[in-house]
């Protein structure tokens, strides 16, 4: 399959994913907007006003609680929606036998994977922009490091897109795609420093929290938006890149072998 046909195939998958997201926007884009608005009202406006200063930027400017949780809420929404998009979309395609047709075509496995991951990243981007817009009604956000912000977003959405892809491959029924988000993804997200500074935790919980990969994503994203340096940025990028490479290779191996895909 030549490069031109490969690009056409990739563009077709991405276009299909975008059309799906926009067609059911009341299920894909509206719920996170409502959820985050409630978070800002309850945790930011009501509780946050009693907490006071949470941290300081590199320049020494104080950060209020509502400012502090804003990047975490954005990243939480991106992670959950990137994961949810690919599990429902790819499992639906597997259930309807679309994936089998793609596997027997000359289309390379990496094209299928890249197409679905791109859809997950794009939904994460749409939701992230919506949540960012909502956050501006409650607080001010200054983009201190654009490259760190954008790269962290892309890497985090890719990682959880890949995890969602693995979940969809091994899922036998629709109920299976809800198990990991409920019992693993949600607890890891809430324990990833979204609503609090991990440095304030007592031992050994502080050390245990550093085993949570979401902590590094939220920390790097918060540094990009607010300039609050809570983690080692180089280590955060190392963790995210390792996850992308390892999970990407695992997903390609599953696709090439047809694990859980061929009847």
C-alpha cells in the first residue's frame, strides 16, 4: 500500500471519528462541561474561598485554590474523554466487524491505531478547550509555558487513548469497557494531585502517590499553565514518553496478531 493510499485511509478513519464525536455531541462534549462547571462551583467558589493560597509561581505570585485546581480539572477531563472515546468507538467497530475488514485490507496496522488515537486526542482537545473556556468564568489562567502545556496534553491524551484501545481489544461486551474507568481510572485521577498538593501528604502516602503516572501529567500541565513547579519536569516527560512507546508497541502487536479481534 503506497503512501498516498495510506494517508487516504488514515484520513478516513480520523474523519469518521470526528463526525462521530460531533454527531453525538450531547454525549461526548456536553457532559464534561456540566461536570466541570459543578466542580468549579463546589470546590472552587464555595470550598476554595476558605482555603486560600495553595502555591506560588516561579515568579513568586500567589496561586489561589480555584486557580490551582483548574489545570487539574482540564487534564482530568482530557484523560477521561480520550479514554472513553476510543473504548466506545473501537469496541463498537469490533462488535460490528469493521475492524476485521480493516485487518484483511492492505491497510497497515499502524494506520488503524494512529487513526483511532487521533480521534481520542481530538476529542480530548475539544473537551479541553471547552473546559478551559468554562474555567475562565471562574478564574484567570496565564499560559506560562505553551510548549509544556501542549506537549503534556498530547502525550497524556495519547497514553490514555492507547490504554482505552487495549481495553476495547480485550472487552467481550459493552459492560467490560466500564470496569477500568470505574475502578482504576477514576481513583487514579482523584489521587493524581488534581485537588491537592501531593507534597502536603504525610509519609508513606506521599511516596506512594509518586507511583501514579497521572501525577506527572497533572504536574507538568499545571507548570505549563500556571508556572507552578511541583515535580521534576524531565522525569515527568520521561515517564510519559516511556508509556507512549511501551503501550504503542503493545497495541501494534495486538493488532498484528488479531488478538480479541478475529472471530
